[in-house]
C-alpha cells in the first residue's frame, strides 16, 4: 500500500470538460524531480542544519524539521501561520527507539505499532521530558508516526543515522487543504530555496490522500484508547487488534488542530449534496447565473462537468484533496460535492468533507436567492 498509483492525478478519470480544465489548470514548470538518493541525503543534511524540508508520506506531504531543535520547529509554525499551541507529529524511522520520545509505550500501543507501522497511524503517548515542549504545543504528550512512503523512510534513515525524529505537520498553510503532490507544496510555500522551504522531495501523488488516523493512548487508565482523527485505518481495524473499540473524542481530549471545524477548506465555498438532486441543482444554479463545479463518484453523474472520483473510499480519499484544489482553481461560485455513503469505511473522507464545507453553510440558498 505504500506504492505509488500509476493514475497520478485525481481528475484523470473524467470526461466532458477537458477544455475548461486546460484553461483553469495553472501552467507550471515542474520545480522538482523525483527524489533520488542524492537529493534525500542532501535533504537530511539540510534538516540537520535546522532547515525546513517538505517530504512525501503515504498520507499527505509533511513540512519537516528536526524535532529535537526547538528553533527549527518554531520555523514550521511561522511558515504555516499555525498557532503555537497546536502540537505536531514526530515521524520516526522503522525500529526507532521510542523511549527517546515517549515515557511509556503501553502493550496495546505496541500491538498497534506491530500491526500498522510503517503506515498511516499516529499514536499519542506520554511525552519524554527531553522532547521540546514546542513540538507538542505545550502538551505533556507526543504524537508519533512511522510513515510507509519509501522516500520518507529513506529520509528518516539518512537523518541523524536513523536515530532522529522529524516534526512534520501537513505541508500547507494553516486551514488550507493538505498537499498530496510536490507541486501542491510549492503552490503553498513557493519554490524551494526562495521561500520558507530549503527543499521539497518529490515522491509522486500520495497513495492514501488523507491524513493519518490518530489514536490517543496517553490516558488509557482513565479514558481508554480515543480516536482523535479518523483516517484510512478504521476504528474497527484498531478494535480488531487491541480487542476494544476506541472512544470518540471528548472535551478533555488533547487538542487536535485537524478537529477545528473549519479546516482542510478550499477558498471556494463547498456544499455537500445528495447525488439524486445534483443534476437539477446544477441547472438551477446555471439559470441563476452561477458557475458551479462538481465532485462526484456515482456512475450516473460521471458525465457532468467536474471531477469524477472512484466509488470506493480508498480510491476516493486518494483523489479528494487534489480534486478540491483543482476545482478551487476554477473560480466557480460553489464546489458541489456528491455526499458519499455514511458507513464506517467512509468516515475519514466524510470527516474531511464536513470540515471543508463547514464555513459554507447556507451558500446554496444564498446563490439561488440571488
Ligand atoms: O498523515 C499525517 O498525519 C500527516 C503526515 C505529514 O504525517 N501529518 C499531519 O500533521 O496531518 P498535522 O500537524 O497537519 O496534523 C497532526 C494532528 C494535529 O491535529 C495535531 O493537533 C495532532 O495531530 N497532534 C499532534 N500531536 C499531538 C498531541 N501530542 N496530542 C494531541 N494531538 C496531537
Ligand atoms: Mg494539517
């Protein structure tokens, strides 16, 4: 599952609006080439010097800094425009010594690590005193993840001989849609060497496409395992490994910036709409003089203008963020998103879509009235 898909871009599968797409897609000269051993080694040296490097993971691109260097980590917050009380995840190499980062790795966490690492699962554990508090946004916990992407793995092995940790939130400005290609990262921060980033490692289109599942294992005695953010690895898969279902977050759960209601949002308003009413709605909007673009997955809607994503949750998640960015570039009044099924397998996708649409409540009523 850490292989790159050959299909590359989300919009490939679609159809009727290729001219509009060509006009709307910004023409950019590729500023990166696929990461190789030399560029990975160079990136590791830059990180050791306290610089920021964006790198691919199987979920989304990360904006990395040396997790043991508080000043480098402060650079992440400055570049993203992220409030300093939002903790970042520390990425570690396979077989890393976790006692450097966490005071305790409970047996259930060990089982999850054995089952899902390297992979799209982040564990929140009690933080070791030597880890800069800035990494954890002042919390007494630390988020740890071992990413599966081969470029991330190679970078983590080259960085401090595999013994270091890379603090890395998603490589987007605060509140924006997360990047799933190297070009998305450059669209956010500018070309490497000219802006905040010393380098961007290009590892193709991220396979998973939405951020990792986060499980809080830091308060097992009082709260049990808590699902802080849904992702490709589902609560049921977690339960199958540890023998109990993770709880949903409560008020006292550690802060998760991805849990802010308006997050992962494009600048064009997003409206979630049931597939059955979509054709009629598109016509109504057109009659009212509004350009609308569509992200659909049902076969019956495949010929309408926009992006058509696969109708399975993994394929859909893979293309979701690239599709939101692509539709955002169209200068439409609204991005209509066909509401996906509500079952558990779609939980990660539905969570991101709900947040993308959060600020847009009432947009359809306003457009149709006007
Ligand atoms: O898939 C991912 O997790 C990506 C890739 C780059 O690894 N990273 C990512 O990072 O999504 P970020 O910073 O955009 O989201 C990390 C989430 C945030 O919502 C943050 O609040 C939460 O993890 N988090 C990190 N450390 C935490 C901690 N100690 N306690 C509670 N939440 C934590
Ligand atoms: Mg993020």
